[in-house]
C-alpha cells in the first residue's frame, strides 16, 4: 500500500514547479522519447521482483497519449502487449492504478460505470459519482466509448439496472440535453426556475421530482448557479437543505452530488477524497477512481480546494 500511496500522491504533484497552476496535474512531458521509456518499462518488468518504482516514475509523468506511444514502442521492441505484461508483473492496488492510467479518461469512466452495474447488485455510489459529476461533453464521450467497448447503449444498461425516480434522473443526465452556457443572462428564466424548484418541493406537500429532474438535467451550469442563489429568496432553506428534506436514498445522493458539482465541482471531489480517506478501512477504490479519472482533467484545482478546506495537502494526506 505504501507504494500505491506514493504513486497516487505523485499524480497530485507533477506540476509542482509550474509558475501558473493549471487544471491537470499530469501533462505531456517535454523531451519525450517513447523508445527510451519503453526500454525502461521492459527492464523494470524483467527485473527480479519487478522494479515497480521505475514503472511509477515513468507512467505518472506522461500524458495518456504519451503512455499509448510507449505501449506501441514496447510492443515493437518486446513483441508483446505492454498492458498484458504489466498485468503479469503487478498485482493488487498498484496493478489497478497502473491499468487505469493506460486507459483514456472516457475509457476509464466507461469501464468504471460498467463495473458498477456488473453482477448482482449495483454499486450506486460509483454510478452516482460518475454520472452526476461529468459534464455533458464528457458524458457524450463516455457514451460513445461505452458502446465501442461493450457493444451496448449506456442508456439501456442504466435503465436495466436502476429504477424509479433514481433511474429517471440518471437517464435524463445520460441523454445530455443540457443547455450550453450563454453570454446572455436570462433573469426572468432564472426566477421562473427558482420558483418552480420551490413549488415542486418545499412549498407543497410531496415532491414533484419530475420538475427537479427537468431543470437540473437541462439547464446550463452557470444558469443553475444563479437559480440556486435566487432560490434562497423563495425558500427558507438552500437547495441542498431542501433536497435533504424532500427526498431520500439514492435520489437524495444524486441530487446532492449534482448541486455540489454545479456549485463547485472540485470541492465536491476534494470532499469525496477526504471522506474516503478518513473512513475506516479507507475506501481505496474511491480514491483511486478520482485520482486516475481527474489527473488529466482538473486534479490541480481539486488539490487546491482540498488544501483550502482541510489545511493540509492532498499529497501529504494520501502519503500518510
């Protein structure tokens, strides 16, 4: 586990020397030589006991496209598939993380979604985290890759594995009907949506979940941020408190994830990481998924939100 902690920690600090913080922590390395990297990986795999440190050093400091080039170079020189070789050389958590890094972000998300619906019972927590936190653009890519990998439509699998309002909300998100952000602020529509959310929930007995689903799955994120702000002028509770009062179970978790991501997505992930690491028997799966899926997206901002919220660095927390 120590090596895995170090590896995950490494994903958070690769841009430590950058003068201007960027969203990803894993970026293409300059002076990239796939042949040299492939030779290093080959030697590391052949070393007695496997030189895991070299594998970590190479793969945490290369972008996904560069890791693909290394894999092609490895196959040319070793006459075997690098992913298969890594599978044979590694085990446990380190194998999980390394193989995750050998996928593109959308491939990784698609396989995690598939795994959450595999076999008896559904891992709702993972399904909610991925489907409720990804942008429409990311979801479009995930759907495309999901079909390529599993020869099935994501919508059909989600519909077959979930039920009730929970299924309706996830399917509305997967349909990716969300408006694009606009430069024009429509104050009338903001007010209408805020009032509709209030009337569909806190104001009346019973919850009109369909209205909540429609507004939260179709409006742009900047619009919704203004709607939630306006909502406070109608309701004695903010949107998150209203959700907790109105719905329960997976539906509550889904709506809360959506609202938290609309308000500050990177803070949502920072909180997820913190909760996963402080829970008894740290939820390694959650930590691994967030680190691998966000390292080329917005892990730099997640890192900064984590420090702001908890007063210590993500790297130090993982390394403990």
